[in-house]
């Protein structure tokens, strides 16, 4: 299964969904975790006072990740979580080491 991860360093799940400009997409099969691609996106959160009007950015990011079974990030707001879940992507806020977290998550989804 494909799982997207928001990470600043490619080792830890340590990025807020809205601050991510890069998502790592891994294929997880049992204990095997393989990086499949890196998906670059426009950052959803900004200092823009019209932040609430950034729906097109959110839609583009969700569309780019729609092939993933799940997304894991350090934190996520309600609007992005709902957008992803409408596309069938399960969302988890679970900071920690990427590989170990992905293996454990794959056991329960």
C-alpha cells in the first residue's frame, strides 16, 4: 500500500500538513518500506490573511496524494483532513520515525 508522509528531513514524521512543501510516498508491504516518490506541492498554510481562501491549493495537494491509502503527518487541520478523507485517504497525526511508524500503521489499516 502507498502511504504519504510529511517530513522535514526524510527520517522523522515531523511536519505539519499545512507547512509541507514535499510529501514522501512510500510503498509498505509487511516489514518492507520503500520510497516510491517525492511529491512537491504548494504550502497550504501561509501568513496570508486570506488563508481560508486557499481551497484550490488544498484541492491540488489532495489530488496529488489521492493514490495513497493513508497520509501521516505531525499535525493536520480539519479542512485538509476532510478533503483527503473524501478522496479515500486515511489521515493520521503520528509524529515519530518514518519506517517504524509505517510498518506499525500498515498492520492496522
